[in-house]
C-alpha cells in the first residue's frame, strides 16, 4: 500500500457521492495549482469545484471569491505570491476541460503516482471511521469542519481568516443529520459507476493494491 494512502479502502464506503467527487477534483487540483501530493489546499480546491456551497455558505462570498481563494491556496502550495487568476477562467471550467481529456484517454488518468499528503490521509481515515461508527455518511461540509480543527495550520488559518467558524460548521452538520437521519449511503457498486466517480475508485483502489 502506498504510504500516502488512507489505511483502508473500506473507509470510503461511508463517503457520499459528493464527498468522493471532492476527492476526485482535489486530485485534479494538483495539476491546476501545483504540488506533488494531494494536500489540504488541494482538498479546498476540490470543494470549490465539486460542491462550492459547502464552503461559501460559511464565508462572505462577496469578499472571498473563488479567484481569491485560488490565489491564496496557490500561495500555500508554491510558497510565493501569485496574481489572482482571471475570473473568466473558472476552476470548474478548467477542471471540466481536464476531465474531458481523461475520459478521452482513461489510460492517461494517472491512477498511480499522486499520493495523499499525510495530513489528508489522516483526515480522510478519521472522518471515514467516525462516519462508520455513527452509521452516517461523510459529506463535503465534513471536510470544512475537519480542516478548521487546527487554526494554526496554513489552511486552517486561511479558512479562519475567511470567516469560517468551526462551531457554525458543526451546528450545520448536526442539523443536517437530525433532519436527514436515514440518509442512504452510496454504495461502491452504484455511486462509483456514476459521473467521474469511476476514476476516483480506480486511483483509490490502486493505492491499496500496491
């Protein structure tokens, strides 16, 4: 098993379709903003592409725009300031272009060679284990909650600066679980065959077989 992979593929069985799609786009974010592993900044980019409201509902979106988030996240990866990206070239648009290339040639999907950073591997394993114990599924907002656990980390500090209140995220999640107590999980056999999830399953599974 790759040292940068979460400890068990089964942990992802508790992840909703949206949560798995965030991981798929977090992987693509390595090519969009740089880096050699899927780290916390890439996870935030994945959220902004796959389910932006999971983050934007907790910030002042008139101030913290997608281009500003991308600029700041790029700075965390590359360690030098970069200009704010052109607002006409959205993350979702660039990601869609990359996905079309992958679907045109699945062998170029890069199912090997891009590991999870240790912090992300730990985050995913922890969220999956918690969800399994509590008989619920991991949703995109769980990533936001987990990423704000330590405001001294670069991403934790950035989200805190943007106004994300971990207690508010936790309250949202508790309300969601109360209002949807029997939300069905997406099984591997069904959800992983829809949209881009089949690629996600390939590169997650590959790490557990190497």
